[in-house]
């Protein structure tokens, strides 16, 4: 399953902050959407403003294609990608929602699945490993990649899941500790996979909802051994499982096609919630006392956001005219996005749809604070929103990040642009840096030092070119 250590496939253009020593790292970003999958930070030093030249601490170009998010532990940034001679063709870049992205046949040329580690301080590649070489077993949608699942780390190991291929566990220094094949399964319309793994204590949880045999899987993090596998009566979906630690118990929450299900830590079903959208992509999230689940296929009429109380059992699906019951605190039936996850920030829930419609709801009651505000020329949102410094950030596929003021009044503060860079990956936050992955590069964005910097706060460094990746 594994290949030898290869020449680095990352070329990097580094832009260094002109003055001073970087501040100490004050937090990690270990999984998709960071700690507790919230997508938020309370670091006041994080940047609010940037462009493709302003407040860029460094930029590292990434060969191949991958829409997985970067993750961070300490001073190390981990990313995954898949290279092939065909992956960088400009004709394949198509933004927005559209028909005609299906691919009926799998590629016939060899690919390389890469896991790499970058230095958070300057973006230089510390190590790069080829996890697998071969021909992909299944097709993917034109906008999908073979590296769309975000890795996860516990600070001792990095766990990288490539859907329809397997799991690869590395030390922080790049040594392969174990790997496990999981088989290849057909997905709806050949769209491929996208559900990221999640961690809890010494177990890695993986959901693979497909057209053949869907399952929820628990793997021992130290050995790679399969602890249990629970079949799921679902077809293809792409939502990342969520660990809900509430006052009553710890649950694994999985959004699937038409149904949300909860499992205990041994894989036994606890409750189910129906009447959801046909395609499940957003990841659940929880606050102090409620779990928030949603799904909203863009072509469907079911687009609910629901708030679930702890302690549920059995079928808790709402009746036709109900908006609450014993375990459903509230429901907004037409509010959910399709691709982006919802954002919970300071007792409010923020929603941005794929088409750039922005709404806000009270997290406790579900009452609309405001709804259906247009992000001007926003178009094509896939990345999930994030928040810090009382700002909500919404990044679209054109590299434009709309900054909306947090709170009960809708106000667009600014638009930060990376100059038409294609962006589908959800950004990460680490220390004082914001990390944004585009189709070609990983950007580290940081406020300039308080003195001694020029107007842009950055100065360009030398560029090193890496060899062309092998086919």
C-alpha cells in the first residue's frame, strides 16, 4: 500500500513577515473545523483583512489536487493531495453549481496519494510521503478530488483517510506507523467520497455511506485494528461524523441521506431523526445544551435545521405540522445550506448557502434574527464559514472572503480577495495565522508586526521549484 519516500512534489513561494519573531502558538487545529468542529477562535490577534499581497506571511504551492482542509498541531501543518498528469488542467476548473459534472468512468492513469507536513512559521516542507501509488478504483465528480477528506491528529499521530482507498497513520515526523485498506464502493452518480474521519480518545471513527454497503467504523488509533463496524441503512452521503459530549452521554452523530442517526461508542444505534434532505453534506455541531443538525439539497424542498436535546432514544422525527417535540427543541424547515456547514458563534447560528444567501437564527429558540440577506456578487460557496473577533467569514469559490459583522444586525464589513484563486476547502486557524487552501497553494495570513513593516506588512522571499510529480 505504501510507496517509497519520493522527491517533494510541493514547490513553495515563501513570503515572510518583515519584522519580529512570530508569537508562540496558542492553539491547535486538529481536525475539520478545528477544536470541537466549531470553526471559531477567540484569538484577538487573528487577521481581519487580507488580499493576495497584503498580510501574507507565506504561500506554499501544492502540486496535484485536494479539497481537504489543512490541520495544525504545534508548529506543523499537515495537508493531503493527489497528483497525476491530468490534475492541473485548466479546463477542469469549473465553479458553482451546475449539471454535467458526473464522470461515469474511473481514471486509467496512475496517481500518487500524498501526505505532507509544512512548517507553520515559514511554510517550508518538512516532509512529504507517498501513501499510495496506483489507478483510482472509482470515478469522482468534476469538482471533487481524491483527497477531499480532512486528516485528523491527536498530537501524537496524524490519521489520513482517503475514501475508497484506506487509512494511513503517520508519526508527526512522517514515519508510517500503520495503514488499513477499507475497500472501494460505488457512490451516487460517481461523485466520489468526502466524509472526513473524527477522533475520540483512542478511536478513529469513519463513515462511508455509498451505494453498495454503507457503514460506520471504529479503528484503534495505536494499531489500526478494526474495533467494530456497524452497517448503515443509507445510500451515499458526505457529512463528517460528530462526537457529541453532552450532559447525559457521549454520542457519535452521523447525518445521512434523509436521516440523522446517533450511535453510542460501541456502534449501537441510540436514536434517529428523519425528514431530512436527500443529500447530506454539512457537519453537525453542538453548543452548551443542544445539538444542531441540518441538510439541504439545492434541488430539494426539504432544508431543515433542527436542534436536538440530550437523552433521546428511538425515532424522534417530527410530525408533519410539528416544529418541536420532547427531544427536538426547534426546527427551521427551509433554512439549511447544501455544501457549507452552519456556524454556531456566541449563541447565534449563521447560515450561508451555496448561492450566497446569508441568514442568522437564535441558537436557543430557532427564531430568525434576520434571513435571506444577499452577499453581493457572492456566488458559489462551498467552504464552511468560520468566526473570530466578532467577524463571520464566508469564503467563496472565487477566493473572495465576505466579512460579516457578528450579532443581530446584518452588516458586511469588507471583502478580502485572493485574486480569483479557486477555493473549496474550509480554512484553518492556528495561533495568529489563518490558513486558506486554494486549488494551487496554501496561504498563511497574519497581521503584520506593529512596527518596522512596510505598508503591506510583507516582503517576498526566494522561490524554489520542485520537480514535476511522477505520473
